[in-house]
C-alpha cells in the first residue's frame, strides 16, 4: 500500500513486549504506552471487543465499526478475528493521525506471528483504507456517512491528560452521533469528565468488571511522563448499568 508521508514525525516510538507477549509501542511524545500492561491483545479482547456484544448479530449480518486511533492495528486485528469467527461481514472506518505505529507493527516479525495469515492479510487490506489525519477533521468529513450507523465505536486515544482534544465534549458529541440506535462505544477511559460528556450526549453508561488481579478501580489521568492506565486512583464510578439499552458506552475500570 502507499503510506502517507510521515517524514515530519520526529518523536520516536519504541517497540516492546507486553505481559501477554504481544507487540506494543511506547510513545516518547505522549509519555504513554499504546496498550495496557496486561497486554495489547488481552486489552483488545477484554476492553474493546468482548463488551461490544457481537453475539447480538446473526451470522451473515454486517457489523459497522468506527475505530478511533488505529495505532498498531491490534484492535483492528482482534475485530477482524471476531468477525471471522462469527461469520460477520465487516464495514470498518479506521481513523489515525500517524502511519508509523502500523508500519512498525506490520514490519515486526513477532507482530506478524500473532495473527493467522488471513487476519494479517485482512489487516493490510484495511490499512489501505484508513482515513489519515487528525480525527477531529476526518470524523467531521465522514459525519454524513456515519451518522446513526455504527454498531461499535472503539475509542482508544491516548488518555485525556495528554490528548484532551479527542475526549472533549464536542468531539465525543460527534463520536456519539455515529452510533446506531443500539450501537455501543467501548473505551478504557472512565474519567469523570468523559462520563459526563457521554451522558450529556444521551448515552447509557456501564462499567466493565475489574480485571483479575485489579483490586481497585483506577484510571490514569496521564499527566506528562505518566504511564498510561496506571497511577491515579479514582473511586468506583457511579455508572448506571444499561449496556443493553439503546446507544451505550462501556468503560473499562482498571
Ligand atoms: C493509544 S494509541 C492507539 C493504540 C491502538 N488502538 C493500537 O491498538 O495500537 C493512540 C493513537 O492515537 C493516535 N492519535 C493521536 N492524536 C490523534 C489525532 N488527533 N487524531 C487521530 N489519531 C491520533 C496516535 O498516533 C496513536 O496511534
């Protein structure tokens, strides 16, 4: 595929292995990891795909997914696998600012080995369709196409402390408008301001159960230099359960 020019990118991205052995990156620019320390694949499954409730869709039907911040493509690959397993057709819109994370991942032998050939090939095909640029602009440009159509929105930006523009009330409003009547938004972030914005945009909220080994509910404010998804502790969010209701958001509580 033709990658967009990223010669302007100055800040390094450092590959590393997560606890589950999966490939991830550390961003010097944001001072954050791309994935939870539990592991990139584990997180994609637990936080972004399992809560999507794909079992609601009959085999042969079409799943429409908006993925914000494709990064290494790990969430995309897990979605592709889930669709393959459930015999779902996938219509996918991927938004990303920087082509480097996906380039690094696809060139990494161990990343390649994480996936069956069919998934790797499907990921490469999807990569050719990514809407490159600042998601605030690319999503606006797609709004008439996406409004009210997405069964699943995956929101995996860096944390609000370092990437506030993708968690603003205005941006979350645009994102919420993309959801189909029973669509779900999944994200790792359960920050109070994010919950307030999602509620204000009419979404029902539900929290995910804590992961094994996670004694407390935590959320990382992601102050510069802070590692993503660790550190700051928050009281248990007072979320209304209602994941099965129209237009909902499922937020991880690490
Ligand atoms: C936490 S990482 C995403 C991890 C990714 N889901 C994965 O599985 O690798 C956040 C991503 O957001 C991208 N990003 C940062 N600012 C952005 C913006 N304004 N618009 C779109 N993408 C942005 C970064 O380039 C980075 O790839």
